[in-house]
C-alpha cells in the first residue's frame, strides 16, 4: 500500500493558501506604537505565531518511517493502546 495523498475536510487550495493580514490604515491606534506598551500576553501570542509559522505541517520523517514499515510488513498496532488513546481524545 502506498500513501500518496492525505485526505482532508478542507480543499487543498484553502490548506496551502496563506494570505497576509492587513490592518486598515484608518485605525493606526489599533496596535501600540511601542513594544513596551504591548502586554505580556500579546507578546507571547506573537512569539507563538512566529514559531508556528516556521514549523512544517507534516513530519516527513515519520511518514517515510511508516511507509517503510508498512511496505516491509513490520508495522505493529497495539489495539489496546489505540482504544485508550481514542477514549482519551473523544471520551
């Protein structure tokens, strides 16, 4: 079995399209002018956004390892662990 695509609930054009965020020029006071005026929470949010923008959406090392395990017949699945994880995630 070969994995070529990942299915998603979102169209591919939406998943890969990144649009810059523009703030209206009519409201220049929407953002504080000085970095000292920005709250700590806002700074953390901006830092997290920058870090997330640098991350890949898919860990290709894991994908390739899974492909190799599946093609070599070495993929093992513990059904008890899977059931436990499903219950933790979805109750």
